[in-house]
C-alpha cells in the first residue's frame, strides 16, 4: 500500500488507486470527513473496524495557511465560497476540505437545547433524542474536544486523497457498510444518483439564515478595546428577548475578514467604500440567526431552492432590530444594516425615540434578484435536515438509526439526519448524533448483522 507522507499526520493517507486492493469484508466506507464523518470514523476505528474515508477536498495543516481570504475560500469551501440559492437570496458557506465544517467553523460548542430534544423525541417520534445515550454522547463529545484530540493519532483510519493535479476517473469500491456524511448540500444528490427515491431525500432543507448589522466604535473615547479580528472568534450567544416578542432567534457576533466584509456591505460610492474599509478594524459585526420554519430542497448539486415563511421573516426582523439596539447600547457611534441602499444611523448621543424611529424601517427584505428597490442578502453557515430521520418512510429519508429505507447497509451519519432546524450552532448536535449512530452501527458489525435493533 502506498503512503502519502504528510506533516504529523492524524491519519494514514493513501492514493485512491490503492483502495482497489482493499477487501470489501474488512473495510467500512465513509464519504465525507466533517462533523459527522469524522466522528463516525473515530468510533468505528476504536471498535476495531478498518475505515476508509473518502474526501473530495484537500488536507491542510497550519503551515499551509496564507492568512489570505481569497486562497482560503477557494481551497476550503464549496464552490470557492460563492454558493448561493437559485434566487440569489441566501449566500451559503459550506466546508469542502478534510474536516468539512469542523475545519472552517467557529468551534461554537453549544449543546442541543432541551426544548428541541423534547420536540424530536415526542413530536418527531425519534426515541434517540429523549434517551440517556444521547445526553451521554454530548458529554463524550465535549470531553473529546476539550482533551486536545488533534494531538492523538486515530488508528485504523485511512483517508483517501487524490492529487490536486490528477484527472477525474471512475472508481468503484465494494464494502459491507457505507456512510454518507458529505453534507446537506451534497448528500441528497449522491443518494438520488444512486437510485434512491424516498420523497424526503433532499427536502426539508434548513439553513439557519441570518441578517447582519454592524457598528463602528472609534478608538478614541470608546470603552471597547482592540480590533475586530482580535480575541475569541465567538464569545457570546444571546436569545432574542425584545419586549413582548418571543422571536425564535439568536444574536451572535460575526468573524469576518476584510474581503468578506467588503463583499457584503452595500456599495454607494467609491469614497464611501474607502471610508468603510478605513473603519473596518474598529467595526463590530453582529447577526440575527432564525430557527427557520420555512425550508428548501436540493436535488442536484449546487442547485438549492429555499424560502423563508412569514414567521421566519418576522422573527429575523425582530432579531436584527435587537442586534442594532445592542450595538448602540455598547457605544457604537454609527450602525448600519447590509441593506442595498446603505441603511445607516449616526447614533452618538441619540435618544431612544429616534433610535426606535430608525428601527421601524429595519425589515426582512427580498433578495438581490427581486424587483424591489431595496434588497438584502441573507447568509447561511449551517445546513441541515435534507435527509431527516423519521419514524417511517413517510416521515423521513432515513430511520432512527440513520439507515436508508431503500438500501440496507447505507447510512447517513451527519447533520442531514437532524429532523428540524436546531436554533443554535449545530456542531455538537451533529457530532453527538453521529456518535450515537456509529456506536450502534459498530455493534451491528461486531454481531455480524445486516440490520439494527431499535434503541432501548
């Protein structure tokens, strides 16, 4: 077997050609290496299984990073970070590298909220999420993340990589069990291209759409110290609580480099853009993230349909207004949304009445392809639920063990199986779900079965 030497590797890397020499009876195949696939690989390898992880992205170590956004987006994101919904309304960031989303996200480690677990276990009829096993899985994930797992070698895992300069070619691999863990955007097209026809595959796609706002804090006379790119990536998450509103929305700080910031702020003139970039290092960006009730679908690669429903628009509007209030209260002298016409307010010494008058015109706008005079751009860094679990074939694309109804031995093992939008950063939920599913599948393989028993 041919090894590809890498700097301090966590895995054994081999060329794709070498996989043809692997026996189907002693190898498990995982397609994708993100939050779900990475956990599944670790659990299966720890149980004594030989695991092959297929990843279409490339492997990078810290020494490879240039610190430049352009090359990083091209190397580590789907479509170079330029993926949008078909109507152009939602700008989607999805990882495409070894590690997937876990390699490019902010490492926001938030456990699945109790009310979400209750809904999934009762309304969605998925016992896993009401079990002690799932709670233990979240604890195990937290412990592993906190124990410096990146310094440990994962034995028994092979990562299949292909040279950046190689040509495309067909490769056929026969294995006992296959895990699809290649994300909410790519898993449905993969399953549909394999001939699966369950009506839920590709549907019920949730994106956690966000609308952004920013506030400028001049260095002189401000209690806020440092630059916007210094310190922790994310240090606070706030549930929106605005007066009598019960908006299903949270507010977080956004970590954006200068080119990302420049690409999202509205263009009004060259001199205005120059002034914005001069102020960039002291500009704090925040966003309102909604637990979307509306949903979309993805049946073909990179062709994503999505819509917000009326409740989502109201919730995100309330959240965006509250984000602006927070920036003003923190001492910003200028705040703005990312509305196309440059919706801005100079707020030094502003009265509450004047601020509220400005906020009346802060709304959830249509996207850039609309005929509206003013439009907005939504962003999404969380994609989930496009192959959701269900109690039966009518309710979900996979069963409660992640196994496809139509194909024995084919499992989905990442955020695509999550039944609905979570409402918080999903990394821990995805990893905990993958932990439980892969534990059960490891039991299956040890017992030599081709099916899984129900959860106890």
